[in-house]
């Protein structure tokens, strides 16, 4: 694809700086414009879909691991019953189809909500069951994953 997404964004940033910024009269508006240009520069636009899809795949794997862990004990199934349908649904289907960015982005938002709920519940479980190394390990892996992203 020519131009690449990164080249398009670079062109937009240049227009904002060279054409729009000199015409902006207020310092406040110029500062906001500089912030917009900085945000546009922070994303790897050429690989954003790849990164998003890779993250979704990792979170889907976490969901599968969590579902397996939950299903391994009746006490866990009872405690995590509200999350189990979401964990099961989040497990990535074995379909090799290229999906648009919007689909990956919606999935990422849903997965993020699911992982927030899961980590909250896992943290409470670990506090109540400190000997459950599997729960602590899963919680740690999920937290490390999001720490790398953020």
C-alpha cells in the first residue's frame, strides 16, 4: 500500500505543523495542536493492526487458561460463574480470516473489560486462598502482559 499508513500520518503531522499551526492565533490552541501531533507520532501506524491482533490472541489464551483453571474445581466454578461465559467466548476460534481493524478494536475493548473483571476476581481469590499458586501465577502473567503494553 502506497503511501503507507505511517507516511500518511507523517504528511498530516507536517500539514498541521507547517500550514495549520502558523494560522492558529491562540497559545492554547497551538498547545493542543502540538499535543495532537505528538499523539499521532506515538503510534506505529504500519503495524497497529498486527500489534492489536497479537494482543487479542494473547488475551484469548489467558481466557482459555483461566477457564481451564476455573473448571478444574467446583469451588472455583461457583466463585467465577459470572465470568465463565465471557472466558469461554473469548477463546479465539481457529479460523484463519483477516478481520478489519474495527473488529479487532471492538474485541480488544471487550477483552479489556473481561480482563479487568478477571484480575479483580483473581486478586480476591488469591487473598482468600493464598496457597493457590495457579491463581497467583495466572494473575501475575496477566498483569505482566498489561504492564508491557502500557
